[in-house]
């Protein structure tokens, strides 16, 4: 698996992208230039040839690979066939499936849990199949045979999609209901693994400059909603850690949110991920302004790990804040944890899950550690001992069993690049406690207006999806906001104007 490289020859018709996607699963990087003879092929380098052969009723994919072992130069080939392979997407799929199976045979590498799927949102594939009338049994067969998913992953993603169906927008609702995301890019400290646009809370002057721009962004979004007759289904204030704002600024944010959006929303979430940003007065604000869902995100209940990742609070702080929120009767409390944190063992994860189970949250989101570019962890990963893929998978299995023991079911999932073991992030909840916003943002079946730095506006139409991104840098966001609001309004006008 170390320093494997590949060289692609004879490919066309979009095959290069398909080969890149598959070789990434085997930790292979492309060789930019190579013109030597096959006999000069270096060790740990794979020379890949691919071509299509038209058949009487379909298309054949022919993959050939030259590679060197201790026994010398070797050759392997595989042929796969599809009877309906007329467009570029279908051809890429056939190349991926064929090359994937061939490289599994050559390398002896364990099969990827998610087969040849490389996207962030695997449930979207299941939803497309359901839209076309496929049965769950047919979908499971397709996922395992045509996309090479392991059976348990096929069952997981199919079950998630089926649970999501009642929450998805019907076509006639696409131009009527939206969700709102408001990003607050401040945290007390930056965690070791974090690559989100988050900054330590600045001084009063800089904070007020940010809030002035944010409130202008919110007001412009409200004007657009009114102009096009849109109603708000859910509001999500995320970050960062929104509750890192001072009590006065947090109240101003909540008041503005309720006035403009949340008064009509059926779900109002505020991330309060860091317990050291919450006190009794802020919790009372959440209650008074009608917040229906709070996310308290310990990531771990191991004190040694909290210190390692840069958190200044204790495990007891988490337990105390959770209890205070529960006593205030906010309808849903979510907790986030991460499998695969540096220095943690399966026993550590089991203890974290035991402590969380004792608190009985309404939902539990289990992330798999991803080495995100821009994080301190990815920049110095060699300095930390992170669990391997098998250990991380065992941690996820423990989390799954704990969630089920609490009466929860998985209701949304997504994947990320550079994730341990090519695994996934899963949201579990008690029935009726699902976060509708999470479903909408991951499955991309509803327009979402993104407000704040790094926020994404997703405009969904029957013909497709258009994204618009706000800049990550706070100063750039503030200084360019008028121009960016014009661009967002133009995007909405093109999609929603009668």
C-alpha cells in the first residue's frame, strides 16, 4: 500500500476520471510522465490499459494491468460487460467496476466497504432508484452487484433512504418551502482535527462589524423569501460555535432569526457544541426564543483526548450542560462523537458510548475521523497515533449497537475524503426526533439559503441543483457582501421568478 503509483494508457471517453476514482481506493497516485518500456516498469507501479469493445447488444470493458512483484513482471486482465452502456456516465461506471475487481484480485486488498461509490451522498443513488420505482430488494441487489458495496453498507444506505422519504420535498413543494442556514465562524479554540472556517472570537469592534454584515445578509434573504412567496421549514444556526458569542450578541442573533425566519419554521436548531460556551443565561435564551433542537458535541468523553484535541472543558462540564438543557425541556438534544481520534482505543470508545448512553440524548451523530486539509492534524499527522481502519470500523460498530440499544435508527449519512477506512458519518435518532435540516442539506432535495461566511446556497429545481458559495474569510465576506447578495438574488430570480 506504500507509495503505489499508476500509469494510464490507451484511455479516452472520460475513462481517466473513472480510473482516478478507483485507484484512489488503493492509495495510488498518478505518474505524470513515463515513456520507458514495459520491461522497465518500477516496483509498486501499475501500468493500466483500458479500451471499450462494442458488442452486438452492448459494450465490453477490457482492463489490462502490468505490474512488478519480487517474482518479476506480471500481467493481469479482466473483461466486464453491460448491455446498456450508451452514455459517458454508464461507461465510466463500467470502467470503475471492472478495474476495481481487477485491482482487488491483483493487490489482495480487502474490498472497500462502499465498493466503487466515491461520492459524499450515497443515499442519493438509492433515492434515484426509488424515484424510478425500484423495490428495496432490487436496490440491494444493484448496490452489491453493480456498485460492489458490502451487504451491510447496502442495507444501511437503503434503510436510511427509506426513512428519509417522508421528509423529502414533493416536486410541487420545490418552489414553496426552503431551509435557512446561518453560519457563525467563531469558536473558543480550534480543535486539532478541524478544517472548518472557524476563528477565535475577536474583540468587540470586529464582532460587531461581522454581525452588521450578517444581519444585512439575513435581511436580504428575508426579502427574497417574501418576493418569491417562500416559507421556511427549518432554520439551522451552525458554525463554528454560535454560543461562543456573548450573551448580548447571541440574543441579538436569536431575536433577528426569529423575527425573519424561525417564527414560521417547524424546526430551529442551534449548535452549542462546546459546553464551555454555555451558561444558565444562554440556555434560557435558547428556550425563550423557541429553539427546538440543540446540538452538544463532546466528540469524546475521554479527558485525555479532550486535552489533546485542544478543548478547554472537562467531561463533567459536558454532563452538567447536558443536564441543564434537558431540564429546560428543549425538545431534541443531539450529541456528536468522532470515531478514530488520536490515541483512542476501542475501550475508550466503549467508555464514551457508555457515558453518552447514560445521558440518553434524542439523537447521536457518529463521525469517522477524516484527515482534512487545512487541519492541524493533517499537517502533522506523523506526530499522532491514530487508530487504523479495522479499529475505527469496530468503533463504528459499537456506536451502531449503542444507538440501537437507545431505540435510535440511522436517518442520514454522508462520506468525506481522507476518511479512515473509507467509512462514513451517520446520524441516529429516536423516531420522530430526526433533524429535518440534516436530511435536506445532505440529500439536496430542498432549496437552502446559506447566510454567513463559508455558507452555501443550494437552489433546487426539477432540472437540477445550483450552488452559490460565500467566501470563507470574514473580511472578504464583509467587504464583498453587497456584490454577493446581488449574485445570490440573481440566482434565485433565475430559478424562482414566475
